[in-house]
């Protein structure tokens, strides 16, 4: 049975857990470095990237997650998770955490005030279908390197992308009952 962790400090934790369990995955709630042992993948959920970053730091989780990724394990970051997986930008405050495990720069709260939260459909090229997508004070991907492939755009901005082992979405697939994005992550792990 596939064993996937969910970083369990803050954010949409139980929603991810339910989704993974529906897809037959064993779930581990990750709060300390040793919880990563034995996992093939880790989900970094949405929430608030500054708060999650602080908790990563105070629980000594930054280096272990970077190492986990370096070892070729899979990571899926949604919303605040996307911001944390990316690199620092000129706007990043000195004390904010960025794991830098995928070559992207995220624009925090990129959709601005009038579109703080909304639900829409986005076309996912590799899944070949529209996916219901919930955006909550969501970031978009401002720039990316050659190792990164665009998976979905919305109104001209990139909202989902992947590298060999890291998948990121601006939106929250776990807040809908559509399992396709999570299933895509699982297939990505299994295709290895
Ligand atoms: N805007 C939040 C942040 O900067 C992310 C929001 C979310 O994860 N839904 O961390």
C-alpha cells in the first residue's frame, strides 16, 4: 500500500486525508522529521504560508523536507503549499520560509482583492479534462525554470505546474469531491 504523509500543522489536513483514503492510500500525519521515514510522498496543504513556515522552522522540518525531496520522494503543494515549495523572490520577507524544491516563483495572493476567493473550472492538459478548482487568496506562478512544466492556466496565469517529483496547484483540489488531481499525483508516484 502506498504511504503518503500530510504536513499536519495547519490548513486543509482532514480534507486531504479523506481524499487519499478514498484512493486507497495509507496516510501519515507529519509533524516531526521522523514521521517522514517510510513515506513515498508528502502533501503540503494550503493554509497560511507564513504560519506554516514558522511551524516548519520551530519543528526543525525545513532541512528534512528538502532532503526528502532530494532523495527523489514526491511532494504535492497546494496554495500556501505551492508558495512554500517555491523559491524566494524580491518580495519574500527575510524570515519567511521557502523550501526551493521546485524552480518556481509564486506571486502570493496573486489574484488580488476582488477575486479573493472563487470557484471555477480549469483545464488540466495532462488529465484532458476540466477540473473544479477552489481558489482562496491564492497565489499564481509568476515565473519558472526549464525543469518545470505548466499543467494549467487560468486567465493567462499559471495555476498548476510540475517538475519530475514536485506537483503544485494554486487551488485546492481537496475542497471539491473531484479526485482527479490527487489521482494524478498518485499516478505520478507510481509511474516512477
Ligand atoms: N494567501 C495564503 C498565503 O499566502 C495562501 C492561502 C491558501 O492556502 N488558501 O499563505
